[in-house]
C-alpha cells in the first residue's frame, strides 16, 4: 500500500534516480512535495521517466510537487 511515508527506495526507480533522490534528502513521497519537477530534473540521475513514475503515485495520495 502506498502512503505519504512510503520510502522512495521501495518504488521501482532506476538506481541513478534512487541515489540522486537519497543524496538530496528525499526519502519519502511526502518529501517530494517540497521540490518542483524542474528542481528534481536538475539532479544528476533524475529524468523525465522518474517524474512519470512518481507523478501517478503522488496524485493518488493527493500530493503535489512544489510549483
């Protein structure tokens, strides 16, 4: 079951994406709410596919990226 406290490492993302998010201190889906997609995409290892994977999970939880 997906919750706001679901750990990013438990979501099927590429290893580079997992590392980039962890190094930025993003450990849960809820942590993503303080980041814009633009800022996330600036992280080395995070690309559009990562955003496309995370967005539906966040929408189910009524979470949004920072504008």
